[in-house]
């Protein structure tokens, strides 16, 4: 709250701080307008003075914050200067394939540690201390490849550089590693290192400073060091199959497939044989299936089990007929089972994993019956599968 003092001057005048002059010849209550103006002026001056006071306080607060910031900067700079003055040992450098822990404080008695990256082992001192004479204790370590060495006896001279006048850091070309004497390079056996992980999917041959993936006959090495089967059936120049045989590409080779119908049958499709009309007295002919469908395929030794192989569908045209599916007895029949899909369709399913190389042959039978059990017709799917000895 502000207070103001009015001064009475000669000749009937009032003054406010020498700023406002009021004529007071007549009583003040006779001139209400003049009093109101005076009150309004006083309030305006109070507001002006409050704002000026706030600006001054805000300015002082900003100056105080700037002074505190400058004091912090000065304190940090002072500590850095003091720390630099205390440092007596040189800065440490990390070894190749490694890093340094600590070493920022380099005064007498300060410790630092060396660590090597994954797959590397340390040769030298793991811990060093800053000594009174301004040097670090021990010798700077070297991080060497921890993988096993080749027994081929391949050796090469290493490249060595003098570091800090203390020791020689020797390096080897790609595919080689320092021996125990830290001066000779010995070939790394990549095939032994990745025998369980598999740089090569088949056979690995170690070479000086490198390796080579070898694939069996009929395969090529692909971009991921695996083996890719050569499709001999893709060109007539890579197989000797002649018409009317068909070329079937198999793992590492091919097969020339010929569909020859047995006695009593006539060929009605590329892989379909249908029975000819039987003579009344030919009982053998009457007992044969109505049709034989031939199916050939090739697969690798890691085929998924169970696996659907061949689907057989019957269409007799007789309403209310039902088909029974079965695997005919044979030397390879235990690898397979049958699975019905609907009234006239069934699948031949491979449910035992074969070990290649192997050729599997089986007959998949479908017999149509009337509701009274009378046989209408029989059909056979004659399936041959060539199983590779390899998983690729």
C-alpha cells in the first residue's frame, strides 16, 4: 500500500510530489470531479510502481541464475585442470578386437582393465596400474582368435608393428592365426571350426587361408555354400532318355521312365492302362483290376513324415457305391498306409521315413462295392519313389 503526501502552497494550491497541482480556493467536497480524478491518478501511479518493482525483481532473478551457471562452469573447469595436472601416465589405447575399462584417471595408483571381444582370448596383462614413474605396469595385451588351428602345417610370417616402444603387435592375413610364439601365422581350419555349425552342408575341404565346399556328383555348390541338385531333365543334352520314355529328375541323377502296359491291358493315357474285354473262359483276366495308373516321384531323405504321396479317385457312375482303399502287400508296403477322403477318394500316405538311396514300389488299391458287398470294379495306383541319400 502506497502513501502520498500533499503540500499546501501559497495562494490556495495543493501539490502531489510536485507533479499534480490542485486549486483549493473552495472546499473539496464542492468539486467531486476533481477528487475522483485525483483518486484515479493515484491508482494509476500505484500500478505503474508495482510493475516497475516486478521487472526489477525478475531482472535480479535472471542475473542470479546466470551467476550460478558461470560458477558451475568455472568449478568444472577448475577440476579438469586439477585432474590433468595430476595425470602422470599416458592415455591407454585398446588392443585390436578388444577395449579398455577405466584408464580415464591416470594418477599414481589408478587401475585400468583390458577385455577382448567374443571369440578372442587375451595374451598379456589383463590389469594394469599407473606407477610413480609415469608408466603403466605390465605389457599391453593382444586379443587373439580363440578358434582351433589347422593341422595342415601351413605357416606364414606375420606382420609386426612396434607399439609405444614396448612390444610388437603382430597380425596375420585372413584365414591365419598367430601361433604361441606370437610371431608365426598358422592356417585356421575353417572346416573343423564349423563342423557342428556347418559352413558347408555336405563336405568341407580346408585350404591354406580358406576352405572349399564339396558336393557329390550330380550337385552344384549354391550361394549359401549348400548343394543344389542338377536337373538333368531340363535339357536333352544332359540325359539320354529317348521317346517314348520320360525323364524324371532324381537326387544327383535321373531316371528314364517307360509306361508299358502288362498283358490284358491297353494304354489309354501317358500313365494309364485299362483292361481289355475278357474272354468268358479267361478267369485270370476277370480277376484283374479295371485300370492301372502309374506314378513316379523323387524325394530327399529328409521328407516330412507323414506325407501324402498319391491320390486315387474312382468314378463308376453307380449310385450308392462305396470304395475301399488299401495298400497291397509287398516288400515296401510297411512304409505306407491309406487314408480315405470321401466315398470315392483316398490318399496313399508315407508314414515311415526311408533311408536313401532307396527305390520304393507299392500298389495302392481301390475297390468299388455295391451296398450288398458285390464288387463293381478294382483300380490300382502303381507308385514308385526314388529316395536320395542326401537331405538336399
